[in-house]
């Protein structure tokens, strides 16, 4: 099934689903966000329309193989014409019929041929007819033009897929940004709860004279800073949700809710043969290959411009002249045409040379883009490996920070650690958990990025 038709049909289904639910009432998964973003993205819709346009152009190109039928009619009217006079004369004589037929006259007879005057005030002529034209040979231009139209459809298909990949990547980044900020808010809230408990404990100790006021104030300052950071995080969540709403085509102030796994089990996927996959599957390279093919066809079309062309036509015409020939009588007529270019001052060779230079430019662009894509694949591979290692280390840091926090808390309660020690331990725990959340989100986004850079992120209907 054609991609653009499937895309438009899928868009209608998603729109009906979305509008069937009130905005903000549904908790959306990543996959649901992707579907809605694809349905609402205007650039993707435009790419689908361009895809359909390319198909229509392909259908138009096919008609060049078929004969064309046309009807034409012309009217000529000449007013205020002078009378046409033919003078009289005596008929000539000849010695024989043979001499008369050969124009050999011997004299003039006494038989008078009267003159004539035709008084026509105006002349009206109508010429009408049907015509069928069929190209027999055009140097291959028709065939090459059809191949270009086919390449145009392929390019439009791949451009649609590229735009789809961009939308998915953008949606994933926005989704995981919201998820990251949400988790940070949970951590910040828990951190403030710990600081509040510590503050109450310090207040009680201060009231019985076991701690100076400065130690209590130290905790209060840390708590105030944590509350400020929580406020910033909540504002950041609003901004992140606005960005996600914009991608999904929802009101910016919609209170969107997402569903995600807070601490998923992350596994490193296969990173082998990334450059080979990219070389075989990346739509950017395929598009450049098609553009090179179009350039090669342009060169062939340019060459065909200077080859003979052959065509035939059939006509069915009639003439109508007012007051002279008013009977409408269509008559058939067949015609053939051959056109042979002979000399154009070397124009053909120069145009063909220019066309070949375009082919070489397309080859250079293809090689350069392939090099850039290989570099991109290597960079993303390194980023994926770093993100995976960051998760491993972050999990280790969280476990150690939790153990350090608990031990410091226990030691603080028996007077073996200071207020600064417990505050530092709690701060390190918060930092470790935030780094783990960020590492997981980065890894999830890079998984999608890896699919994209290796050419494996397609519209669902392409593989069906």
C-alpha cells in the first residue's frame, strides 16, 4: 500500500482517538505520544502531500506514451471586399483536340465569352478538424522522463520517512525530558522531607541545649535552598510539558500526564555493523543516489534532444466558406513527421558536458554525505556506550550514597558526625539519584537516535 495513503488514513484514526478523549484525562505512554505527534505534525503532513504530488507527476509522465486527441477550429472574416470582375473574350480555336490540350491555338473564333462580376461584400471562412498525434521515436526522452518520475516518487517516499524519524526523535526527547523533571521533583520532595525531619530534630536539640542555633540554621538554609530548587523544577516541568504539548498538537497549558518506568532495566543493545547498516539503509544516501540517477537521466535526455524524432498524426478536417462552399464535409488526412538536427554550433556537446558535470557533482555529494554519516554513527555509538556506562556507575553511586547517608544519619544521632556531614551525605544522595535518572533518559533517547542514524527507524506501514 502506498505510504502517503496509509499515513493520511492513520492520521484520521489517531485524530478521532484523540478527540474522543478530553485533553489531559489520559495518561499517555511513549508510544501513544509518538502516534499523536505523527498525526499532528504539520511538516510530516506536508511531506505526505509532496509524496502524493510525486505520484501524480508519475501518472502524468506515463501519459506521454499515449496518443493525444485534439480538436481545433479557426474563423476568418474579411469585411468590405471589392467586387471581383473577369472581362469577356472571344474563344480561341485549334486545329485539333490534341493541339488544344497542348495549348497550341491557331486563331480566334467569333464565339464571345461574356465577362463576370462577383460582388462579395465580405468573406467568412471556418476551418475545423480533429487530430490524433502519436510520437513514434523521441530519442528515448519519454522513457527517461518516466524513469525520472519514478525516481521522484522514491525520493518523496524516503523524504517522508526522514521526516517521520525526525518527529519520533523529537517526541522521545520531549517525553524523556518530562519524565526526567518529574523524577527530579519526586527526589527533591523526598529530600525536603528529610531536611524537614532533620530540622525538627535540630530544633528539639536546640531547645534542650544540645545544639547551638547555628547548626539548626544551617539545616534551615539547606532546606530553603532545596525548596527553591523544587520550585525551579516544577517550573521546568511546566516548560517541558508545554514543549511536549506543542509537539503533540495540544494546547500548551494542557496538564499532560505520561506513563514511564522510573528505573527500567537497561541493556546494551548490539552496536556492531552500524556503519554498514547506515550505508545500506540511510534515506539521505538513498535520496542522493536517486538524485544522481536523475542527473544521469538528464544527461541522456540532453543527448536525446539532438537525435532524430519521428511522429505520425491523423486529421479529420472540413472547410466552410460563406456563399461559396457551405457544405460541411469532413475529409481524412494522414501525416508523418521526421525531424533531424544537423548543426547547432556544438550546442549539443556542450550541454551534454554540462550534464555530465552535474553527475560528477552528485557523485561527490554522495561520497561526502557517506563520510559524514559514518562519522555520525561512530559518534552516536560512543555516546551510547558512555550512557550505558554512566547508568552502571550511577546505580553504584546511588547505592553507596544511600549507605553513606544511612550510616551518617546513625552516627549523627549518637554524636559522631556533625550537621555538615549529614547535610553533605543527603546532598550526595540527591545528586547520585538525579544523575541516574538523567543517564537513563539519555540512554533511552540515544536508543532512538541509534535507530535513526543506522537507518532503522521507519514509518510502521513501510514494513507491513
